[in-house]
C-alpha cells in the first residue's frame, strides 16, 4: 500500500456558483509582490482548501466564503493573500493614496495572542506602505486614550486586526475624542477568524461596530468566516451580506454531516456486533446501498469476512498485502457493486472510492484524523442544503447516507472525542454526557500526570473550548487542599507577585476561625529560616526527575524549592544526563512555572519536603477581562502592580475565601485594610474588584463563577468540612473591631460620624492559648540555636529570654528595676500593664499628661536592629519587652517625679530575641533578626530617628 496521505490535501466545497479550483500556485492570479513575499516565507505549497478559496475570493465583487477546518490546516492562509491583494488594489485605484481614511480590511480574532500572530502574517504579505503616513497593519492599543492610534487610523490603514473587545475600546476612544463620526469609507474586506471561539455577545458587538462604520456601497464588501465547526446561523448571516458565498470544508467529517450523513454510535461487546451488523445490512441491502466496512487491521478483515459469509453476504476484502489484481477488482466494484461489500482498513489510501452510501466502522482506527478521512468515501454523494431543499420540493428525497460506528471496551478512549464533536451538532441525554465525562477523566488520568497543572481556562472561565488543549481537565487527589490552607474563611496575607489583575501569588499570615478569632499560621520568618537552614546543606544531583517530586532548583546566585510538573522522556534511567527538559513550579519565593534542565536540580531532604509551600496562588473568582477574551493584557497587569506598589506599608490585605484547593485560593474580593489612628478603628480602604470594574479592566461574570465552583465542588471536595482546620497560633481580634469589622463578608465600616462619639478602644496584644504560645516559642528556640543564621547565644540566655517573654504576656508580678549593666534574661519580667497607667482592663486609652515619649534612634545590621533610648536623667527604673506580633514595648519611671517615659514600636520583620542594658541615661536595646538580611525600615513615629553616625559600622559589616 502507498504511504497514507495528509488529510489537508482534500477539501469539499459547496457554492451557488461554478467553482474552479487551482491545481498549482502559478494558476492563481496573485500580485507578483505577494507571491514574492510568500516565497520568502516558504509558502510555496498550495493546499486543496486554498485551491478553492483563493480563486473565488480573488474575483472580488462581494464574493464571500466560510472556511470550516481544523487548526493548523492552512485555513488562515485561505483568505490572507486575497485580503492583502484587495488592499493593494484599493491603494492602486486611488489617485491620491494620502486621502485614504480608515482601514481597508478588518480581521476579527478571539484572543489577544492571536492578534499578534495574524498581524505578523498580514504585515509580511503586505510589504512596504505606499507612503510614509500609511500603516500596513494596525492593532488597537490597550490604553483607552491613545491619540497616535487615532492619527494612524485617519491617515489610512491597510488591515486592522483586533478582538471584539478591542473594537469596543476603539469606539469608546472615538467618542471620548469627539470623533464618533469616523467611518471606514474604503473598507473592502472583513474576516472573522476562529469565529466559533468568539462568544455570541462578543460577536454581536463586533458586528454592530463594523456595521455602523460600513461605507455606503457596503454590498461590495467581501466577508470571510473561519471556523472549526459548521454553524448554520453564521452561514445565514453570510448569505445575507453576499449573494454567492462559498462553503469550503477542510474537515471531512464536518462536510459529511453537512452533506446529509447520519452518524450513529453503538457501544457493545465484540461478540454482540455480529447481530447488529447483520440487522443493519438487512435494512440497507448492499445491492441498493453501496456499503464499505472499515476494520482495525487485516485480522479484523478476516473475521468480518467469515461473519458475512456465514450470513450469506458477499464481500470484497482488500488487505494491506493485496496486489494489483485485487485493486482492479475494486475498480470494477466502483462501477458496479453487484451487491458486494468492500471490507478494508485505513492503511489503503490508493482506494479511490467516492460514492459510498453506507459506512460501517469496527472501531475508530488509529487516530482521529484517519477516522475523519474515511468519510471522503461519501464525497460525491454529499448534497448542499440548497440542493436538498430543491429535491424535497420535487418530492424526491435524497438517498439517506449512514455512518455506523461500533465501539467496545477497547475503544473507550475515542468516545469522549466523538461525543465532543457530535455535541456541537446535536443534543444528548444527561446519562450519555455523564458517561462520556467519566470516560474522559479516565483517559486523561492515563495521559496526564497527577502533578500536571490544571488548564488555565478552567481556573478563569470554568470550561475549556479548545479541543486540542493538552493540559489537565480533571481533578485528582493532589488537588485537595492541605490542612495548613484555610477554606471558607477570611485570610490576611502578604502580596508577593501579580500575574494578572485577577491572579496573584500571596503569603498567608492569618485566618479567621469559626469562633470569630483571628488565628496566626506558622510564622513566615520561622518557616523561611528552617528552609534556608536546610537549603544550605550540600545535596547530590536529583535523578531521575519524576513528576510530583519536590527538589531543589539551584543557580550560582540562589537556591529554592520547586515541584516537578513535567519531564521529557528519559530513554535510559541508569544514564544520568544534564539536558533533560523539566518543567517545575516554585513553592516558596512565588508560584511561577518555568522550564529548566535536569542539571539544575538537587535532591531535597525528607525534612524539607514535609514543610508546606509558603507561596499560594490566589484568584478572584468570576472576574474576566472586560474585552471578553481569555487572556489579560500586559498593560493591565502593570497597572495593578502600580496599585499594589502604592499601598502603604502599615496597611494589610484581607480576602474572603470561597474555595480552597492545594495550590489555589478562590476569593470573592481582595480588600486593602487601613488603620485610622485617630478613631482607633480598621476600615476597608480599597476593594480590588471594585477598582478593576471602575477602571474598565475586568467585569463580573456570574456564569464563570458558577462553572468554577461546580467544577471543584462536583462531589470532590464535599467532605472538606470534616477536615481539621489549619494548625495555627491563636490571636484575639482587636476589641474595636469585634467580629464584624474584620469579618469574612468584608462589609464597609460604619460612617465616621457614628464612630466619632463612640468609646473607641484598642486591645493590648496578648495570648489566650498558652499551648499555642509554647509551640511558637519552641519553634523560635529551634531556629535561634542555628549558628549559621543567628547570632550565637548561650542556651541559658535563650531559655531565660523565652521565660521573660512568656511572663511578660501572662504574669501579674511587679516590675524589677534593671541594673546599670546588661540585664539577665533569666530574671522574672514584670507585667507591662501595671507600669502603664493608661492600660486598664486590657484596653488602651488616651495617655495622661504625665506620660511622655523619649527620643529614640536606631540603625540595623545584617543580624540585628539596634535602638538607643535617650532619657532625661540616669538611674531610672525601666523595662523592655518584645511581644508577638513583633512589638517592642518600653517604659521608664522616674524616682523623683511622676513622669513616665514609654512607647510601643511595631517591628515589621521576624524577630528572634532581644537584649538591653542601661549606660548613664541611655538604654541600648538590640533585637536579633529571624532572617539574616537588610530590611527597608521606615518608622512613621516622629520620636524615632535614624542614627546616621552608625552608617560607617553598617558599611564595615
């Protein structure tokens, strides 16, 4: 047998006019400049689909076409050269090209990335502009106010390539600049590429924009629609604007369904096929209906031949090893079947059968493309919708064509693909769809690793329309959330990175428990310190890389934990190679996914693997780009990044979680919370969802939200409520906020007029759960004992410092005056509340006149932050404490007067321990850092000043 041919070498065309396909590129009347550019791009082959569309569209005069074919089949090139030639012809026919206004052609595509690819192809074929002001290809900018775009549009554009959302933005720009009268008087060509991927609302919006700007003689405009599936509604629209549209199919299965073929599926065991096949052949007798049976291989042909002969049916078997004599018999069978049934396989492309009326498939062959190629046997019997209507009027209906598919358990992988195709043309019962869904999941589980990331379209829209998508579309056990990730709660977090306006990477800090109390997760400083300690150890090469494994990604400048997602095929595991392509995802620094090679991966210890990932993805559920596309523009992401950079450091972020998975938190809104010092309350300063809608960056899509929640809640996470809550350190909420101010609902605060007269209070930070405090302290001690990251401290001082910290939070003992020398950590620490006269009942009131703040200076080194407290006199009784969250508390009491010098200072970095001593009338306090690095310290308190004299010491270190 001959080598199997490419499916794109065949096309079926239907039209009201006579179609004369070209056989070679030289037969097409293209301009020499376009042919030259095509040759420079390596486009010298003429596909059969283009052989029909190019001659038809090049005739002009309003001739239009609909192209139905699979991706990567040359369907965009099916209209691109005629479009470019139409542009050249309009420019050549204009006596003064400088007077051209607006675009001469418009291409509408579904996505922004598609805009770039189509624009590059169009610009390459158009060549040089006729004059300097003329723009060959123009795209709509993301910025809504762009005068340069308007000027280029007024000076003439060869082709405008845009999405429906970008066309809508263009209209808004025109209205804002009072140029709504702008029309496209020279428009001659409109193309809708991948029109089936454009939503109905977006398509109507694009058509409305173009109709409003059509020239008066709009009847001469050529319109082309490119789709992967045939849609009769789109064909009606095309017929409304063009008298003789041509319908060209590069997809033979789509052409068969359009031409009247009835497709039936029978799922049965292999032994149950015999009776069903015989019944079909009795209903459609081979002497009346030309019948062809497709088998998987030659062995299947032999079994089929024996079954047919057993039931008295004559057949003509054509094996892959058949010779010219058998091929000659097939030629006679094509002329006159004499009631014989042709039995063959997919591997016989030399069979030139085009008049079949019944196809019976025992299985779907080796691939989807080969199965579609089988329907080429129907080609000469296919009728257009217009021809079928004419035959029905003459009361002589066409011969019914049938394609019967028999499937068993060995063909289950083909059922979802087949049902996806048929669902585009007919409806199925919910039972069939549910069966196909379960089969599709089992097929994907075999094809994809459980660690492969979910399809991004599922995470944004809740569905994926791309049939060729290679990402994972089903849930696995690895998607279940870990116990450290809160669900159906409020969370406080630190923003790490902005991926899109609705997708972020965050570091979780606290979550709101069911009892209405904020609970702190494991301190990020401690986790980072543990990870850095283990990363510093020497590790061997990680081989072989396996999807789902946790390892270390190392470069000359850094090391970080990553999780392996995909690994290229490894032929010999025993042979260690450096150039194996690996796709990994970061776990702690952020959650970026990037490609690397096996030489950059090191083994990760068991202890390091057990530490949960620090970084987490966060998505605004139900928010999609305002343009209606699936992807966000880079300019939109940069704008949101600018918003985040402008957030003051004293503000924090809070979100209400709707759904949590192992890698992602789906939240309803993201709020920036600010603390009003004068009123002693927290208030929602800014809502991200409202800001996105107000800035026309995003729109709320209830359908997308419902699909996302249904996808994840479809019986997979239903037992989440029984899981344990994240292990955390309990932190009581501030008394001024109660439960309502920081609740998950993120309701706006009460008006300030109502709060102004209220008795506002701020609670002193303290611990209620002593066991959680002990656990936190034990973790802190474990980190502090590591000499590689912390200052060496004696074991007694560490235990004494922890005892002092605990007693400062819970004990009720009286303070003890500090000696002039360095204080011993083992001494009992007094309760700060008894030395602060403005602290009563756990609440902070306005300080009395006898309380003052001393002068404080500071500087930092890599390992600590040093404070110098300058008092008005020496020999004062003082106390210094470090409470959690890191707050430095200091007080000093005079022996000769009722004055008290004290302050609170919030430290925005992880702390390990504190030392202090008094010398003269200055108290020196040193706070050791939890992580060795420089922090951008900025204290807003006016009494705290930077110690400029210590810059020399910092530079020396």
